[in-house]
C-alpha cells in the first residue's frame, strides 16, 4: 500500500495536484500533510502523501484473498465505500470457520486488517469486515438490544453496563438511544475493554 507524494507552495496547491493526478474528488482519497521548511533561499513548501480509497480497498481484498487461500478457503468479495468507511463482505465455502464461535474468528480478521491499516497509514480509516450478513445481523441485534435497555433504564432509573465493544459497535449503541428522553450513554474503559454505560438523567 504505497502513498503517492505531491508538493506545492501551499497545502491547497499540493492537494489540487493530487486530485488532478488521481482524477477524483477529496472525499475519495485519504491524505496526510507535511510542511517542508526551506533553506536560506527557499520558502516553505507543502508535501501531501495521498492514496485513493479504492486503492486501499483493492489492497485489503488481495491481502485477504491470499490469507484465505493459505487457509484453503475459497472466497469472493463484495466491497463498498460509504461515508469514508470501507466495507468488505466475504462469501466463502467455509463461512462457519471464518465467523468462529460468537464471531471470534471474524473479529480476529477485523483486528488484523485494522493493524495493517495503522501500520501503513497515519490517518485512521474505518474498515468493516463481514462474512455474508453475519455482522450486519449482529449490529441490528445490538441496536435492538440498546433500545430495549434504554427503555428499561427509563423505567428503573438504574444504570446498565453493557459488554465490551469496539468503536463501531459503540457508535451503533450511542446512535440507537440518542433520541430517548432522560437517557444518556457514555463509553468507559481502555481498549479492548471499552464498554458503554446507559444511565437515567433528569432533565
């Protein structure tokens, strides 16, 4: 996963050069900016390292394909870019193996992909990995559970501490209960043991 380098006298100029080279728009790339101090007779310049989201997606797909081939698992992929998030859905002849008990193997694959991204990019980008519709169903269940807990807290006024979740799952919970009256949610703990507490708050 190689970032291409573009320079300019201003950040805007360097960024525009990158966009013209990629023939795309700013919402379809990820980039980082570095200011280059000039010497005695040289002014300050700006360096942008950029890569297209589609390039990242293709890199991750090829990485997963090789990884799964080494596990003797034949797989195809469905990919999508939505709201600057990358979605990769895997279809294979061994879905149960990829998912694992309570989704543990899928979560391990997700962690590998996240570490791969962090190793190559300074800017974080969210990649959602799924096996067929397993995670999609789990997230829907999580949303329903969060709303159910919020209703219970409205009635009992007792805090409820949910199980540990990753950042994407926590966002699902926060959004699910955002419109409940007198209900608040806060994330606590240190990754990977970070969880949500749903509480009753008098307005």
